[in-house]
C-alpha cells in the first residue's frame, strides 16, 4: 500500500537518531573531562595487561592457540579466521546454526540458550586444550555481561572487536540493556574499536580500548589479470545517499555499475567482488554512517580495494589520513562535482591511475593486513615473540 507519510517518518527517525547521537557524544565528552580521564597509549596498555596477566609468556608465531567467537555474516571467515590461523590453531564458535539472533524469540529465549551454550562450548575446549586467548566479535545484543564474566574465569585475555561505535556503542536499549558495547565493554581485557572517537566512551565506561581500523586479507584480496571493462563500480548496500549519488553520475554520462543488497544487480560472491575491483578502472567508495550527514568512519573496503589493486576513490574524511596518503595511495572526493571531475580525470589518465593503484596496494600490504592487526594485539598482550 502506498504510504505518503513514509518518507517523512523516515526523515523524523533519522533526525531523532542524529539528535540522540549528538547528545550521547556530548555526555561522554563531558564525563570524560569531569573524571579527568586519558585515553591509554600503547605503553600504558602493555603495562596494564602485563599486570593483569603476569603469567603470560611470548610464543613463536604458529604456537598461539585461539578461540574465536563470532558469526560469519559474509566476510568474517575470509578475514578474521585466516589471520588468526597465521599465529596458530583456532577453534571457532558460530552460534547461528543453532541460535538465530534474528528470530522473534531471541531476547525472550534464544539469547539465554545461546549464552549458556557458548559458555559450555568454551569450557569443554579449555578442559581439552586450553587456549591462550579468546577473541570475540560480539555486541550487547548477543551476549550478557555475566556470560563474559564466566569466560574471564578461564584466566586468558578476552579481546572484543567493534566496527561501528559511532552509531552502535549504545544503539537500542531494551530492558535497560544496550544493544551495543556499552554494558559489556568493561568485561573485556581489551576493546578493539575501529572508531577513533569512541575511545572516550570506552574510557568513561571503565574499559581498556585500543583504536585499530579494519584490515584486509591478501590471500583473498588480490589483483586479477583481467581486462578493465568497467569505468566505475561500487560494491555495498544501497542506503543513505548512495543511490542518489550514483544516479546523478549516470545522469552526467558516467558508466557506473553497483552491486550489493538493495541494487538491481544484487550482491556478489567474495571472489567475484574482488575480480570486479580488477575489472574496474575506478572503484567508488562512501565513507558515511547510515543516515547521519557528515559522520564518517573507516570501512573494510577502504583496505580491501587498495589491497586488491583497485583504484579507490572515496568520500574524504579525517580518519583516512590515519591509513593512507590521500591523493597518492587512494583518491578522495568532496561533493558530486569534485567526484565527477576526478572520475573524468583518471579515466583520461590511465598511467596516473595505475601509479595510485600500485602505491595503494603497497601501502595496504605493508600496513593494513588483518594479520598485522592481530600481531599488534598479540604483542600488546605479551603473547607474541
């Protein structure tokens, strides 16, 4: 049924959510200042973790035994698990086959059952061959603080990964519990966030955070020797301003192909997606957080496309400077006119485009593998020689 008020309700929800996030940020900033807190540097993290785990001794690469707790949505088993396996054996718990966290009875029944099964599984594994480290990619929607407290009793470091703390550090609240990291973060020994400005939030909540962006897996994200037959491509969900921007580029006469949920062409398998990066002269990126103007964060494709040898052109924002030399290793744009100008310039100058591709791939391989991310975590914990 046609709903003439749908777009207005959507705009109201976005406006209301933006107000909530702005207030959340102001409140955390004020609490951070009032308490006189400081974001811990790496030396402080290393010292605190040594104090928490005085019995840890560094091991050779390949000798670290890990337990990994996450659901494979579409990228995790191509990135997280292979990176962990570079350091040793990995036992992976994915609850989704037995416990669907999208089911209607998740909060009333499924969550408690999954949390119990999670603890039982880890207990059985630890009784057989104790792990050196437990890695999680979970949220408060999935696990309870009490579950994490039980895992802590095994006496090994717990590290959690969170990839969008700009929007989801608190997120929805049901029965007083936040869907995001707010109510569980202090139960981890180290909170790995890809959102730099969320460090303040973690500190206020009594957690120990480290800022590390996502990465890419060079075994999966690699160049293919394919003819470049597509001028511009984009891979990702259709939301926010993405359809509007891509539609405007098409109206201006630029050939753009879009893939992912919500686009007519639909999503691509991982290998086909990576091949598309090689088939495209330019790979388009969007850095925004859904529904929030002028709010940006680093994303997986920021590393996967350069590592795959693609020419990456994405929205300009400050966090990109932490990862690449903009204009040399990746390209950035501000607004539709700047985007069109850069697309036309690099389509007309393929040699310059190739130079950016090569520099971007070299930087991604040197600094932005998931293996490098985990190596840093392991060294902070004192687990890696």
